[in-house]
C-alpha cells in the first residue's frame, strides 16, 4: 500500500495539476449549462403532441410589439426608464405563458 509520503514530488505535482484542471473544466462547463429542456426536445416525433407543437410554433411563435407614444415627452430619460420597465413586464408575461 502506497502512502502519500511514498509518492515522488513530480508525480504529486502531476496529479495535483490534473485534478485542478479537471475541476476547473467541470466548473466552466457547469457555468455554461442551460436550465431545463424545452418540451419539443422531450416529446417523441411523429406524435399528435409533436404535430401540435410544430403548428403552434409556425402560427403563434413570434409577435412584434410596437409602442406608440403620444403627446410631449417631457423627460426622455424618464420615458426610457418606463419603456425598459414595460419591456421587462412583457418578458415576465412571456415566460409565464410560454
């Protein structure tokens, strides 16, 4: 049985470097993970659910939203903040219902 004191220093350094590099590579990969799977990735092809999801994406996938401002915008900076707030609310609704 080998004890840690029996292993030569170059081998210790090599094992330490390999462990550190694999740990860093794992942390980097974990940081790049995306949450969850979409439903169309899980549903089997050639099923009614898959056809429904395909039709839903084709007919209801994306809508443009336009905001028309009326009147005199007194403060452009204040109006910009309101537009960003409105856009954030849209994303919240989109995430809850998609």
